[in-house]
C-alpha cells in the first residue's frame, strides 16, 4: 500500500508542474516539436481542450511505439527499445517521459518522435 501511495505521489509531483501549463494551441496539435507534445501531455484539466490534448498525447506516444514494434518484428535484434517485464503502464511511461523531456530542454525543438525514442532507448535500452 505504501508503495502505491509513493508511486502516486511521485507521478503527481512530476505532472503537477504541467498543470500550470497555459492553454494548448492549434499549433500544439501539429506536434512539430517536442515542446508541442509536452504542452499536449501536460495540459491543465481545466483547459477546454484537455480531453483532446491528453488523448492526442497518449495516441501519439503509443502509435510511435507500436510502429517501432511493427518495424522490428521480423528482426527484433534491431529494436531501439526493450521494455521490462512487467511492462510499465502508459501513464508511468508518460510521466517519466515528461520529467525526462523537461530535464533535457535542449531537445524541445526536436521532432517529438525523435525525443520520445531518445528517452525510451536511454531508459530501456536493448542489450
């Protein structure tokens, strides 16, 4: 029970700074930069586009990851990311990605898919 509470507090601590995020913009939904994706992923629950932004964020992240799995299904030795078992939840990965991206501001103007895989291959490299 304490472990779950600690995990919840940690995730909340990572996501709370994002709650102060200004409203998402139409440009954020074009996800040309990592900053755009982070804006979508950290949108305030009171933002009128909250549901769209969070769903877009998660869909982008999952879609990119699934594409990578499909791309390397015939030759898994070339995979960029090897998640541990049990696999982390979508929300855990998202919280870790947000924290990592915010601590690596030099990548905020990069393409978000590149930053996502930079993070994931650093966090869960294949041996």
